[in-house]
C-alpha cells in the first residue's frame, strides 16, 4: 500500500516571511452578544479605535531611510 505524506501547513521558513502585522502584534477574533439596536454604533466605535491603534503603530515604525542609512 502506498504511504501517504502529510502536507506541512506552517508557512514560510524565512525570518520575517509572511504578511506584516497591521497592529504590530498578533490578532484574535472576539464574539459577544449585544443588543441589535446598538450593533452599528459599536461597529463604528471599534473601527475608529482600531484605526487609531493602526495609525499609531504605523507612525512609530522607522521609515526605510532611517533604517537603511547608506
């Protein structure tokens, strides 16, 4: 009988390979119940907060000219 090989699903091997983090760290999904009438308000609040966090992270990253001085 032919032996099956298992596919390796762990991504790239190089350091730094893969999609960059949007917020500077790993993310998770959160699910919780809220009143239906508050759904849009809470979505707007969370989106505004995450945009603020993302912008703060982007502004704190060094630019290429600062990092690679030639």
